[in-house]
C-alpha cells in the first residue's frame, strides 16, 4: 500500500541545519584517520564507464582494485598482510566478462558489479532493462547497480516505480542489487525520500 507516500513532506530548513552541523564535526587525526581512510578504500567500487572502454582498460582497473594502496604505504602502516582491496570493480555489461576473467586469473575474489537498467539516463523500455540485467548476471556480475526511471518520480507514479524496482530485483537472481536514484534529477528532497523508501520496500 503506497497511498501514504504522496503525503510525505520533508522539513528542508531542518535538513539544511543538520547538514551544516555535520560539516562542523571534528575530524579524526593520526592513526584513527589512517584506519578510517583504509576502511573507506575497502568500500569503494572502482569504476570505468567510458564509451571507449577496452579489455586492457578493464584489466588495469582490476589490478588497481586488487592493489588500491601502494605496498610501501601499507607496510609503513603494518597493513600489508590485511588484504586491503577495493569493494568491487564496476563496468558496463559488455565488459563484465573481461573483469571476471581478469580477477579470476589474478586469484582474487573481488566481485564484479555492473550498471544496468538503462544507465545512466534510465530512458530505456522496461523489457530492455530486465534483459540487460539478466545478461550482466549471466556474464558473471555479482552486483547490479540499476538506475530508476526518474520520470516515474517526477510524475508521482509511485506504484509504477515500485513495480519497476521489484522486477529489476527479481531479474538479478542471486546477485546483489543497488538502486541509483539520481537524486539531483528528482526535483525535491521529498521526492528523494519517497524514492528511497520505495526502493527499500521493493527490495
């Protein structure tokens, strides 16, 4: 039941005040800062989404994902044996096999992610989006980063947005799915909130 979603409001002045407070929080220093920066590296998807991507571009990206920090720096921090890698390698569906094969040959288990569902515009028929997702999974992607149809948000078609995301999630099968909301194109913080809630409810 999504009827309540249309009634949601966001207190923009309160959001802006809170964002200003966050900017004033103390930053970590010394070893704590180094530890959090290393942790941040392990949460990053190294990505190449260029029209001129080639197998060799993807191979270089995979090497960087396996070795994101220079070895001398890791040794200085006594972290050289902790397996610090990027979280994933993210590519277009057509380059998934290149990434999967490169990482397999390198003997590492970094997952390959793929953008799909008409990335980046989302202006693709739903049937095409679902086919693209299934192909990326078939090629070996373990994570699918879909992009929503922003027009569904901007026109208040909340049931349609829910159904689109639900079908995309089903097409992913065992692969993990992330939903890209493209918040800069949603028109308001209320729409960002609504789209976020629907994405979570749809899986």
